[in-house]
C-alpha cells in the first residue's frame, strides 16, 4: 500500500521540480537578456558620443541604461565638465540618439 502511494507521489514531485526548474530558467534568461540590452545601449551611446558628437573618453564619466516606462530604456550620462547633472538619452529603437530632458542644456550638437 505504501509503495503504491509512493509511486503516485514521485510523478508529482518530478512535475514540481521540473516546473521550478523551468521558472528559474525563464527568470535567469529574462535577466540575462535585459543585461545584454543594457550593455548594448550603453555601448551604442558611447560609440555615438565619441565618433559622431566628438566627445573624448575623458569627457564621459558614466553611461548607465535602465528599464523605464517612457521611454522603455533611457540611458543616463554624466559628463566630466558637469558632474552634478545627469543627461537622459534614448535611441527610440532606431540608433538615432536624442536627448530627452529639454530643461537641461543640450549636449548633442545636432538639432533634435
């Protein structure tokens, strides 16, 4: 009798273990994809600032992408000549970088 009950429990335990494993893999996969997206945006904006806008490596203190609501992925930049101000940029999914906050001085040389 106990052996029959144990045999019925084993498939349930396997199912629960498999479900937990799948959920963990989905969470790790989503986190990895998000980190890849952040890194890609940060690298793209840095390349844009250095090659197109003419900034040097020493002009940029930090570039940090985050998940937001509007835009989906804002990228925050701090420049060495204005370390107290954080500028917000977005690529609008088209590799055309735009500064978002109109209250701050424009850091891009082209018109938005």
